[in-house]
C-alpha cells in the first residue's frame, strides 16, 4: 500500500486530489489531517484525523508511523501578516520537518499566482524554502481554480477570467480536476 498524508485535505482541492488518486490507484490510502476531522468523501481507504495543522506536536500525534507522501493543501489570503504566516507558512514548515524526519518519497504543495500580493509573495517564498529540503518537492501553481462543487464569489467570475485568460495565461482559470491531475502525476512519477 502507498500511504499519503494530506494536511488540510478536506478542502476543495484536497477532495479532488483524493478522488483522482483513489480512482487511479487501488493500492493507495489516505490520512487526511484537518481541524474538523470531517470529510465529505467516504471510502475505506480514507482515514480522517483531527489536528491543528499549524502545530507540529498536534500533527505528529495523529500521523502513521510510515507513509510515502505528504501534501500541504492549507492556505489562503489573509488580511494581516500574522494570520497570513500562520495559515500558509506554519503548515508548510510542519510538512517539511515531518517529511525530512520520515524520509518520505516526496512533498506536494499548492502555490498561488493569483490573489493579493502578500499571498502570492508568501506562497513563492514558501516554495523557495521547501526546495531547500533534501526531500523532493512537487508544486502546482494554479490561478483561479474552479469546477466540481465550488460555488463562491470567485467561481462566479470564471467567465471573466476565461476571457482575460485568452490575453494573459496568468489569468486563465484552471479546473480543479486538472490541478489534482498535475499534482498526482508529479508526485508519483
């Protein structure tokens, strides 16, 4: 069995990654670490655990002894610097530390190239920091992610971004299934 740990895997992109990987590989199992421990996806190969993904000790306490991949799916824009650091950098730091301690095959990370400058800068800085690890890092850097069950204010702007994307690749929206495919393909190569 291949075991994958997803930090924040109950979110929109995390569910897409899980569904795709489960469909591609009958020998994969997931440990999904989140604050709630709840997951919309139900499968015997998914184990949901509750932990504060911004606290190393909390995460380590629920981790399996051995696993193959760890992916950080936590992150979002925040108004103040302290919250931005907590929500984006702390889970990435924890992922890197655990990946190095457990000598996993690879780490996965979702960057961000669209959004407030503070958000795109911290995502870029985190990627540089993670690349300094001796553990292989695979990154996907989507723009606006849409599709599946996303139904928020940004998803309503997809038609505008599709139009703008014809002039600038940096504005072209990306289907969540494509983001999941790219991440899984890179990790298992």
